[in-house]
């Protein structure tokens, strides 16, 4: 089974080797058919979190559990 990949904006880089990525997606209401945005924050592993700045767009990929909350790694920055 292929690993999931998500794109989102960096919200926090204050932790050591961890960044927080906010992923936004659009859902549609099942009855009223109106579309709305849903946000979720993911903690992602990166070796040097100071190379990444708040507001940058990154791609994260699913991986093995690194800690209680970290189950994603950063693949690359998106220009």
C-alpha cells in the first residue's frame, strides 16, 4: 500500500526535530452539498527544524510512529 502524502503550511517550528503542519482540505456536506474547509494539524519529523520557517509550504509523508504524536516526515519544501 502506498504511503499517504499531504501538503500544508508550517504553523510552528519551536520544537527540536519537529514541525507542526496545518493541512487544509475541502469537504462537502452530504445533504446540503455546500463545500467547507476543514483544518488538521500534524506533527512531522525533520532533522533540523530551524531550516524551515513559519508559513512555508511543505509536503509530508506517512511513516512509522516516531513518538506518541509523530507519524509523519517532511519530504520537501514547495516553492
